[in-house]
């Protein structure tokens, strides 16, 4: 089960890395906020939960989340067979992996440059 979840997480990571421009913000705090905002809203959409779109930033994340959720559902039919707790676990693993790849594990020095 763990290997299957890891494989599925990597499939979603691969999609984001190839198709989503939002991962390329130039500051680590922007990446942290976007990963949290977009991936949380994507999880809520996939689990049919209410999504807060109170402020303009939430609306931007929501638009990206709608596109991402639609793409995931159409490209990965196995996602439609998962129950809500499994989807939440998958999406947390995806967020953790994206945080590592785009923030904590990134060698991009611009992310931590205080003058940028």
C-alpha cells in the first residue's frame, strides 16, 4: 500500500512539474504559500468539501486548484476509486514532496536571497 501511494504521489508530482507554472515563484515564502493554498484547495475539491475563496489570493489559488483537480481526475482514473481519507493522505504526501522539491531541497539560491 505504501509503495502504491508513493507511486501515485510521484505521478501527481510529475504532472505538476511538467504542466504547472505556479511552482516557479522566486521566493521560498511565495512557494510555501502557493503550495499550501493550491494543494489544500485541490484536496478540498477532490473530497467535495467547501473551499474558502474569501480574498483575492484565495481566488487565484482556487482557479489553479480547479484546473489541477480536473486534470488529476481526467488523467489518473485511480484517483476516482480512492475514498476521502486516502485522497487526503495522498494530497498531504504530494504537498510534502512539492515542498521538498521546490523549497527545502531546492538548490536555487534566489529562494533565500534577502535582497530579491
